[in-house]
């Protein structure tokens, strides 16, 4: 498979349990199916990348150092099970809350495309050939903005978010999956159809 393709995954509610604000690595719980899903991505020779809004930094709930420690723990837990991530990108900003360096309208807070554009440059990813998996409509909107395919999962906020979809919405997902493993299985089938 093409190594210039990525599966971009939201963190909280998609690969990890949604707990509101994840304030410590000890509270990190990987959702069932996540390890298998990421292993499948790895075996398929496409890139596995996490993209996550972490406005808790701007709101003063935790520091960027805590976010980084959580991500180190996430990588350790995956690597213990022979799964790995090609990259993790996060946005610490919020447009209305926090000190000046964090309170701003940035280009990285989803659904803005900044994190994907950075990953594209860093990892040589072709965004229109890639996929975004998340539990929020903002993840799907992000996919549309870069020409990727968005997959909504019913974990995290997904079951509530799917209720807000209407047939005419421009931000409809390409696929709605029960969880991340079902999402990745659909993506791999979709990629086979393209070849």
C-alpha cells in the first residue's frame, strides 16, 4: 500500500476513553479494538497519526507537559502490544479562554486543517488520499476541508453526534462505524476497491 496515505485518528472518545479532560497519564484507558486497529494500519504500510484538540491547556486544567506525558504513555501502551503511531499532533489553543499565548483563533484547532497540514509536511502524506476517524462532526468537517474521507465512530460523543446529522449536511461522514476497529476495517476495504 501507499505509504503516503494516513489514517488520522482523534484521541479522546475514538482511541481512548472519553473522560472530559484527561489530566494525568494514569487516567488513560485505551478503548477496546484500538490496538488491533492500529496494528492493522501498521501492517497495511500506511501511516497512523493521532490528531487531538487539547483546549484543557488553554483553560488551565493541565499543562502541555501533561499532554506530552499522556502521549508518551499512549505510545508505550501501544508498543507493548506491537502497535505504533507515526505521529501525534495536538492543539492547545482555545478561541475564548486562557492566557494570551493560548487564547487565539489558530489554524490547528479542529476543524481547521493545521494539524493535518503539518503532518502532511512532516510525514509526506497525501491528504486527499487519506482518512480521518473521529467521534465528532468537527472531525468529519476537517476531513472534508482537506479532501480526505471522514469516518464517524459511535464511541465517545459519536452516538450523540450522529443524531445531529441530516441528509443534506455537507459534513456527512463517508461511513459510520461502531468503533475504531470497524472504522479501520472499512478503510482497508475502501483502499482495496481503489486499487
